[in-house]
C-alpha cells in the first residue's frame, strides 16, 4: 500500500518488531520508541475525519 490521492491513503507508519516478551529477545520486542511513534502517528490524525487501518503479521522472525 502506498500514499496517493487516488486511494485516499494519507500516511503510512511502518514499524517492525516481534510479538514476544523482552525475556525472549530484548532487541526484537516492541520498544518504548515504537509506542511513542504509534502515539504520535495517531495524535497527528486525531482531529481529521479518518480511518486508521492496522496490519499485523504475527509470529517471530527467525
């Protein structure tokens, strides 16, 4: 998916982390900075009539 006027996609936030506990691999689990980026992204669009779509790929990266 990409941003364009024809598909009405205004912005994309791309992050990559595994859905694991910090004990499993501290470098691949969600970090504080990831949460901050998500909050900033949502805050950026909160006053505009919009829909936010999430796409998650589950599992661990090996």
